[in-house]
C-alpha cells in the first residue's frame, strides 16, 4: 500500500501541487468488484483546499488516472455503518449518497480518522460522523489536541513530509562543498554530525552569556505581575457594584413583566367576553318572534326570518378553544337549541296547514275549468308560499328531518290535487276529441287501466271490428269517385267502420288543435311547479349532473330518441337535482299514463292522427330539452314520444299490411288501386303536417317503406288481374303515382318518381303494341316474307321476280285493306281500349294518340318496303297517312 501511495503522490498529486494524506482501497457496494482508491489530499498553496479524490487504475496499462474529485466542504455525513462490530462498509454523503466497501476495516478506520482530523483542522467540525467508534476519534486526538490542531506541524497528520525546493537547494550546496558526499555517505554524515555538535555548543555558550539580561527581564515581569494584581482588585470591586445594580434591575424588570402579563391577560379576557356577548347574545325581539311571531302576515314572516337567521348565526358561531367548557356558554347553547326546536315545530305545523288549505281552495276552482280545456293556475299559491322560502332554507340547514317531512307532505297533498285536475283536464280533452258529452257517452269516468280503456273504446265504436274497414269496402271506395265518399257521422258508432281516408280534414285539424292545447297547458304547468320547487325548497336547478343514467334508445331518422331511467346509484353531486326530478315525478305521476291514454284514443279514432302527434310531441320535446335535457318535463315527454313514434310506425305497418291483403274484383275493371289513392292521401296529409318539422327524417323513412310496398303490391295485383290487362293496371297506377310525386315534390322520393315514370312509359308502350297488334295482318305477313328473302341474300329489287312475292300478289293483298275496313278496325280498337281504361286517370286520349303514332309507323314501314322492293311499279296503299289521322280523329270525337 505504501508503494501505491508513493506512486500516486508522484504521478497524480505532485503535478497538481497536492499532498496525499490518506488512502483506502474500495469498491462500490452491491456491484461487481471493480477496485479503486479514495484519497484524502490537501493543496500545498494557501488557502489550503481539502479534497476527496477517486483514483482508478487504467484498463490499458499499469498507470493510474484521476476519475472524480469532491471538495471536503461538500461532505455532509460520514456513516461507518457500525460503531461496535467490524464492518468494511461506509457511506459518504456528498450531493448524493456514495456507498463503498473497503478492502479491510483497518484501512476504512484509518481513512475515516484522517477525514475527522481534516474536518477538525480546516472545517471547524462541519461534518457529521455517525456510527463511528468514539474510541477511534479519541485515538485520533492526543492530549495536546489544541496544539496539534492549531499548530502548523503537519507531521501530526502524516509522518511523511516531502522536501521543499529551498531545502533541496541547501542540500545540493552542502553536497557540492564536500567531494565525497556521494561516494562516501557515511563520512559525509559524520562530518555533518560534527558540525552540528559544534553549532550546539556555540548555542549553549550564547545562552549562558545572556543570563544577566534574563534576570533583568524576570524582575520586570515580577513588577508587571504586581500591577496586574492591583488592577484585578479594582476590577473585582467594580464587578461587585455592578452585580448589585444588576440585581436591582432584575427585580424591576420582573415587576414590570408581571404588570405587563396582568394587563395582557385582562385585555384577552375582555376580548373573549366581548366575543361571546357579541356572537352568542340573541335580541329579545328575535326571541319573541321565534316564540310568538305571526306566520300569516308578510311583516310577521319577515320578522321570523330575521330572527331565524340571527339564531342560526348564534348557533353556528365558531367557538374558540375552551369556550365549550364554560357553564354560561353551555346554557346559552341549550337555550338556542330549545328555541330552534320550538320554532321549527311551529313552522312545520303552519306550512302543513297551508298545504292542506291549498288543496281545499284549489278544489273549489276545478268546477270552473271542467268544461274548458284549461288547467287551473297555481301562481297565487306559489306566490304566497314563496314568502316562506328563506324559512325553508333555514329549516333545511337546522332541522333536516322536519324539512324532509314537509317535502313529503307537500308531495302527498299536491300529487292528489294535481291528479284530480289533470284527470278532469284529460277527460275534457277526450270529450272534445270525440265530440260527445259526459251524459251521452259517460266519458268522464274512463277507466285508467289499459284493458278497461280498450273495452270502453270498443263499446263507443259499437263493434270490435277493424277500424279501417274491410277489404271489400276499400275496393268499393276506390272505384267510386272522390265526390261520392261518405261524410263522417258525428256518432262514434259510424266512426268505427270508417277508413282513415273517410275522415274529414276539419276533424283532423280539430284533433291537432286539441292535442297542441293539451301539451301547451301541461308544459307551463310543469315548468312553473318545477321552478317553484327549486325556489321554495332551495334546490339548485341548474347544477351540473355527473350521475349515471340508463337510457333505452329507439332509433329514429332525424335523431335518436331516448327514454331515461335513474340507475338507482346515489350521486352526491347531483343529489339536489335528482330530488327535484323525484318530487316532480311523484307530484305529476299521472301525466304520462294520461298522455298515453289520450294518444291511444287519438290513434284509435284515426291512425293518421299519429302524424299530428309525432310532429307536436317532437317539437315540445325539442323545446324542453333545450331548456333542461334532464328535467322531468323533458324526460316525460321523451317517454311519451317513444309511444307516439311506435304508433306512427304501427300506422305505416298497417298500411303496408292492407296492401298485402287487398283483393280485386274479378268482374269489374281494376282502375286506380285503393292503396295507391290512400298513399296519395297520406302523402298530401303528411306534407302539410311535417312542413318545417324537426322529425322530417321519420317521415322520409316511412315514405321509402310505403312507396316500395306500393310498387310491389301494384305489380302483384297486375299479375293477378283477369278482367283488366296487366299493362293497363301498371300503366294507370304508376301514372297516378308519378303525378302524385310530381305534384307534392317529395325530395326523398326523386328516384321513385323517376322509376314510376319509367314503368308508366314502358307499360304504355307495351299495351299499345299488344292492343294494336297487326291491323293489316295479311299485308304484314306478306312483307315479313319479303324481309325473309332479303335476309337470305336476295337483292331487294329482285324480290318482285319471286313467284310468291311478285307485283300481282302484292296488288291482291293491298286490295283487301280499303280505307273503310281500316276505319272499322280502328273503331273496334278504340272501344276495346275504352273498356280497359278507367275514367279516373283519364288516359284514353293519351293511349289512343300513342296507338295512332304506332299505326303510322307501321304504315311508313310498309311504304318503304314497296319503294325499295318494287321500284317503278306504281303500287301504293289504298289509304294515306292523312286518312289515318282523319279516321283516328273522327273516332275519338264520335265517342
């Protein structure tokens, strides 16, 4: 280790003007043992700097290199791990903790001892040594600790001391003055010894010669000591005097301190008493208002409110530590509690009486609204109760049990009141819808259950048959003109056997107005009650909701309709808003079933009423959701809208089902099919209802379903028709569909409009060709033979040389078709077409004009063949195109 120490001093530290004082061979704890050295060094120049240097042996050779250096002043803690047992591990706390394992405990202790000495000398004990044996530190400090630390003898730190430059120069001068200094070191040493002895002798003689001066100096020192003794005696007397003054001042200071402490305590006591008096003293007027205040007048309510607030402030005052142990404070708190309980009981009793009185007063006004489609106004009641809003807030904060009881009583009383009002309101609405009276139809006591409603409605209609009538009646109605339709009877007995097409537009408009008035009456009623509950019971209406809800979604065009249910999990953030919704649900629990009953009745009266209800209900749901998506009104109307949408879908499905079940008469011509006319009526009605409606997407989806079903059913009926040709059924009905779609301009049915036009055109052409057939049959057969010869390769001008197709044969065939015969054939054809076509669609002239064009086309074809195959023969038909036009015109005019 000594050799390594000298090598490190020479190679690393001497070039940097540093001296190596201690070294320890270490490796990092917990890692692979890669040894290095920790060195404690000091600089040779002042001011002295002490460092701990990490030196590592190079991997490529035997030389050492300096890796890391830390200033000793940055060292905070030296942890030797164990002060009793030998443990080679130790930690050095610089900017972070460095854990080391020494090669031996002795080296570790030596290094720590050196660090401790350097700390004592240069850092004034700045470093903390923990888990270091006190014996080790004591051994590091000899009895003359102060001398070794404060003195400049650095040999106490390390036995090795390198010669400085001046010492080396003096030795070199002595060695140059002696010739055998190098060759004979012993002789040189003996010479130096002799010279040293000579110098020692000279020093002793010099000391002895100065003895007289020493004696004089000692005498002067004795005199100086005597003077010092005299000065000390004077100082002692002064000190006694000052001690006496100090004791007196201490007594004065202590007295002043006690006076100051007493004053401070008095001030604090006064402050505490003032605090208790100011914050826990309730005025007599407030006490009287709480005990006897008038809760019926506005002035009395205001006095009670102020007294309740003052009482609450006194009860909620933040007492300082120790106040609650005072007997007077306990008495006052008990008094406040008694006042609070007494006033809360009195307030709850009064408000319960007000709720009951409201129920009786409001019931007396029901008779005024029984014949009108209006709901009673609760604004006066709300206005009177809102005077107690602040007292309700006080009750909520002080006695939540009574507050909850009041809330429950309010819901019980008002739910019964609203149930009577709303049921009577809906009975009036049903009576106005059906046009009956209470006495005549006993409509005022409609059962509430679904089965009872069904029986009642069936009895009102007079039969349990289908509302839309039988298929045969549909066929009869379709054949008749629109002017011959039956008028609606005011009796519900007739209404049960009528189809949707028979209902008058005025009745549907009347239903629409009644339904809109019902919703318009319910909406402000619910909003006003919800606003009152929020203000009166101090529930935050617009608080953000973080609670989870379960949604039952029904897919619809134009949006998704949600039916919301509470998940049953209490949410503290939205508890007040949930409470509003629960109160509204209990108070207005009859609204949703009553609305569903009204919707069922409207749908039973006329299935097309579902269109009106869907538009109106959608608009009101959209309005309610814009105000508050999670409100009771929004949720309830949303649930009812689901029912309306299902009725609308059911209406569409019923129409499609009637199309599948339609039967045609085998004895009469088909004409415009009933479901085609019904689709026209449905589309015209729907377009007038859904104009600028929010749920246009639902109608567009229904249009697509219906028109596809109409197309399929028309083709099905056309294929089954026996009396009327298939092409006529297709042509007339698709022409009617095309005309309807063109008139209504339904954007989502543009493709179907084009398809209807194409089908109409195709079947018109097919019917014309089929009906016209071959009016010049023999002539047609003759020219078919001519075309066959040409197709076989015979030139057209050589066809006249064929025996069967010469000019004589052609003249013979032409003579069989004079103009008179042609006109007779066309007249029979016109009568035949007239029998096939119906009068409603008025397509006879269109078909006849198409037949005229087709006949002229055939005539021109024959003339062309004669000109090409019999050139120069002078053979022509016995009638001209003008003759054909005259024949067709005269036939059309004659009929």
